[in-house]
């Protein structure tokens, strides 16, 4: 369905298949299919004719009455299927015990390799958590922000609103970078 249109005949055959599958409403087509057949629709008169025929068929189907649904027969089939399942219950199976990440895998194959690959990532994650907690509680990175605010407030040409709301003028931070 999503093949590229390499030739006129192959493109038209694939386009006819798309029309049969999704109908003439292009909003129901997957995006790659719409993209693939946009050029064919723009250039091929036969593709446009096929689309018009599919649109006419869709309009005709819209006027058709819905098929009658026998809900009584459906309900009796569902009840019969439920009764058949309750007569022969399946033997309960014990749920597999969840394995801890610290246990050795009984299968020394792919699972052991996968667990070995996960340990470095887990160690880096734990180290970043510990470092984040240490630096967060110690206030190591709080000082530079306090210093910048103190320098800006001591500068008579600096408006505190410029720092807080970025008034559009070049701030002292942007001036330092320029």
C-alpha cells in the first residue's frame, strides 16, 4: 500500500488497492499513503477518474440502510460460548514469581547479558542522584546567583525590572556575552 509509484501502471494498481481498503475519503488514509499518491492524483487523469468512482460509491453506500442486527441470536451465541467455557474450566496455573534484579538468572543467555548491560546505567543514575542531593542540600550552586543579583542591584544603571522581566534591552548578562 505504501509503495512508491514507480510506473503509471503499478501506481494505478496500488492506488486502486488503497481506494478499496480505505475508501475515497483521504482523511482516512494513513499519512504516508496520502503523501505517496498525492503526485499521482495531481498528474494522472485515470487516478482522478478512479477517485471520482470511489466517491460515488461512498455516497451510494451512505444512502443505504444499515443491515438488520439480530441481537437475540447474538446474545444466545454469547451465552452458549460462556456456558461452554464454564463447563471445562482451565487448570489454574501458578503465576510466575517475579525475580529480583539481584537474583541470578537461571538462563545464563540473553537475560544475563542484558542485566550486565543495565548495571552501568543504574550505577550512573544512582551516582547522579547522590551528587544532586549533596549539592542541593549544601547550597554549592546558590552562591553565583546571589552574587549576580548583588552586582546588578549595586549598579546604578541597572533596573531590577530588567533582570526580572527582560525588558527587551540588552541586559548585563547579554552584554558580557557580546
